[in-house]
C-alpha cells in the first residue's frame, strides 16, 4: 500500500547528474571566500560537508546562501543538484533547490 511518500534518500545514494532531496547534518563549514565570475564581478562561495549515517558529501553555498547554515545544524536539501567535482559527488542548491532547517 503506497502512502504517496517517496522513499527516503541517504547521502550514500546521491549520484552526479541527479536532483535529490535528503536530510543531513552540517558537519563542517569552511570560511566564506569570493571568486571571480566568468561574466565579471565577484561572488561569495562557501564549502561545507553534509553528513548522515551513511556517509558525507561536499555542499557548496553561493551568494546569499553562504550565511544559511551553521555547523551542527540539521538541514533538509530539497531538489538539490548533485554534480561530479574532481571525481566526487558534490551538492548545491542550483537553480531550483532550497534548504530547510529542522
């Protein structure tokens, strides 16, 4: 009997080239830095590590997102974009994703 709830996704399930919704804890936050954009100007960026009971994944916050989380917070990434970065999966909010706390 289906309840209409999609199966739970874990960090270990995340694969590049897919959109994913999952819950994790902010394990580590790196300092905010600025990068040059191809179109000109600079944009804030911050790397983090998200972790659940199955593993961890790198998480990138851009622009106004850099202040959204703190170490130790539980977050839910909704429709996050998973890509391959230097041979490892990395998640960002992309154009359509959002971050929920809880």
